[in-house]
């Protein structure tokens, strides 16, 4: 993005604070005028002192001059200090307010995007965080530089340059002649750094994402003893980042040196020219200091740009990634106007195809009917497309082709948020937020009281375990075991109490006793509701009203357990394999032997 494009994008954020902007501009004008007092005072002082010396007058005659000059400069500094405080305070207030609004907009946009946005390789967690954080930071530095640094400096420079021209046109021309050379060098510097800064941004994002992956994968890394391998990967990435940073710095230092040399040439020319004019009796000795101080005000932005330039280029680089996030309009989650006020809960998938953003086609011509008030099970091997069906039913994604209906209406026509209020979702691995157990369960119903939360925890067979913790419901939820965290997710479901329930391996991380307890609770809540369940547990699917068997993204069989088992097809293969994995025959013999022992004892 160019500087003007960034200013155009920032304008709507700055516009609400135009009163502060006008106040800052007014103070800037006052400050720029005050900055020119010193050259005038110095010229007058030097010329007056020179006149006193020429008349053989000393300290007694010059004392009133010194007192007047001291009082004038002290008063100017008091005014200038107040002006600088107001100008910096207003500028900082603008920066903080705009920064807050930009961050809020980024969060609002990200939360409103479809899941496919996060699945994109360029939008991984670490990369998004870097783009948002560095984007807001660099844009705020641009606002700060403009209102606090650049604007006052350039105002001072313009006023000083006008005064120089009025004082002596030749000196003014020398000052003006230096500036185009400097800005041409700045343009060349930006051109050289354009590609390298974008590459540097990509390396920083990759580094952030790499660190996130290291932390998330710590158990796997240690179990396979791959610390050295992962360290080497991070070292190579760090070395690439280091090389890119050094190359960027080398270019900066080279051009900064040339710009400093150009500025120094301007100072030398001013000194030589004013000295010549003094010797030629065209100006006074005081005019030498007068023009040097004025040129100092003209060249001050040049010296400050050495510091500001890198930050401005960061804004040019990181703002592109930041505004890409805000502009991802095609990723905004779609919604409809239809409210599910009288929801029955009958879903229909008719000839549905779906492909994930990664390019993997997960569903092929799927036809499924989920009847209201009944339990429908989806079974199949891993990768068969079962979870994808639930993703479509929740409107996390939209199908590529085919019709997806709810109670005879296209699912896309329903208001997305209102629909999800009617759906309870428990996954195989549920996210637990940073916070207490009470806060995590309350996520199901935000205004629930403690009694309701405890009742939901009891239904999930979690209350007794919570009460044994030192802080009970105020304990850190993320410190619980995997099984306990799964029960928190199930407790959220009980608290929400929705008419439609989707269960994707809800008891996968629970032990046998906990699984039986939760199964009994789920059986109670399933009554009269539309339920879709995915499970590899035979006990949770055999009682379903209808079972769909999925294979490689297709629904290949459907019916009750008995009907499917008698067909001797894919379901029979899966069921028999599950039975063998559980060693059902041996368990049955043990149970028979136990029954015989009980009978003999009774006899």
C-alpha cells in the first residue's frame, strides 16, 4: 500500500476526532511560529552587541539588552512548553483512540468470518496475531509521527524557509536546493526496501506461527525425541530472518549516510554564502547565525526522518496485511433473515457436494434426511465425511452444490446466530477457555446462576469432582484432565438445553464408567429432540432411529441397526471389526461364566 492509500483508509477512523485534529493543527501553527523567535532574537542580539562594542560601550550599557533578551526567551520557552504539551497530548489521544477502534474492528471482522478463513494457510493463528498486532502498532506509529513529530517539524520548516526567502533570496534558494536531493535519496531507499520488507514480514509471521506450533506440539515432540530437529527448523528460520534484517539495515545505513552528507553540504553552503555576504557588506554578522538557525529549522525534518523513516515503511508493509484482514469481505459469514421461531428440526441434504478451502473434496452427492425429534447416527471410518456433515448443518460452511434444507426451507435462509442458539454441539475435543470452571460452563447460557450451573455439572457427572478441588467452581478449567474438560463441554450442552443436538464423539476421552454415566444423561436429554451423533462406540449408535453409513464422502447405506446388519454391507464390516476390537466373544464368555457361577451358588 502507498502512503496515500493508508491515509485514505485511516481517515474514517480519525474523522470522529476532527476537533482534536484542528486543536493539534492550531497548536502546531503556534509552535512553528514560536520556533522562529530564536533566530530573530539572536540576530538582534549579535548586531546590537556588535554596535555596542564598536562604540566602546560595555556591560553597563548592554545589561538592559541581556535582561530583555533573557525575559523574552524565557517567556517564549514557557509558551512553547505549554504548546508542545498540548500538541503531544492531543496527538497521543488521537493515536490511542484510533488504535482502539482499529483493534476492535479487527476483532469484530475476525469473529464474523467463516471457518474457511481460518483454514487458509495464510491465516494461521500466529500469522493472524502478528499481522493484527504489528499492523495496529505500525499504523499508530504513523499517526503518532504525523501528529506529534512530522507535522510540527514540517510546519517549522515551511515557516523558516519562507522567512529565509524574505531575508535573502539566495540563501533561501540554497536551502531549497538541498531538499530535492534528500527526498530523491529517500525515494530510492523506499524502492530498494519494498520487496525485502514484505519478505521480512512473512518471516516474522512464520516465526510466530512456529512458536505457537512448538508449544501446541510439545508432548509429541518430546515423545518422539525431536527437540533437536525442531530446534534446527527454528534456527534456520531465525537465520533467514537475521539475514533479511541485516540486509534491510545495510540498505538503510547506506542511504542514511548519503542523506546526512547531503544535509551537511547544505549547512556548509549556508555558512560560506552568508560569510561572503557579510564580507561584501550586504548583511550583518548577526545574519550569519540568523540563517544558520533558520536552516536548522528547515533541516530538522531531515534529521528526524532518519528515525521516522523505518517506522513509516513498517506502516507501509504491515498495513497491507492488516487491511487484508479487514477487507476479506468474501470470508464474512453469510446469514439469512428467516428466524427459527417454530423449529421442528428436520434436515435434508440433497445431492450435496462440498470441498474444503484446502482443495480436499469431503462430500460427493450426499443424500441424507434427519427427521425431527429422532436420533440419527453417522458411522464410517475416519475421513468418511461425518464431521463435515455436522459442519454444514451448523452453517460453518456452505455446500458447493446441492440443496441443504431445514424444515423445508433452505438452510442459508435462516439467521445464522438465531439458528445456532437452537443447536447444541459437543465435539471430540472441545475448547476450554482461560478462566474458571464456572465461567466455562456458563458459556452455555451467559446469564445462568450458580444453581443452574451446578445442576448442569451434576448431569455431566462433574459436580462431585469439582467440589473436591481446593477452589471448587473457581478452579482454573484449563488445569483439569482431558476427561473433566470434556464433561465441562457436556455440561454446557445441558445448560443450553437446545432442541437440536449434534454429538461428535462426545465421550471419546472418557473412561468406561464415565462413558456409561454420560450416555445415560444424554439418553435423557435426547428425548423429543433432533439428535445427530457420530461415535465409534457401538452402544451409542445401535439404538438410533436411523443410521447412515458414510464411505469416502458418500452415504452408502441407511436404516436401523438390525436392517443394516442384515444387509452384510459396509455397516456389518464396521460393526464386526468394532466387536473384534472390543474382544466381545471373550467378554461374553466371561459374563456367561459369571452367570453360571451365580446360578450354581444360588442352587
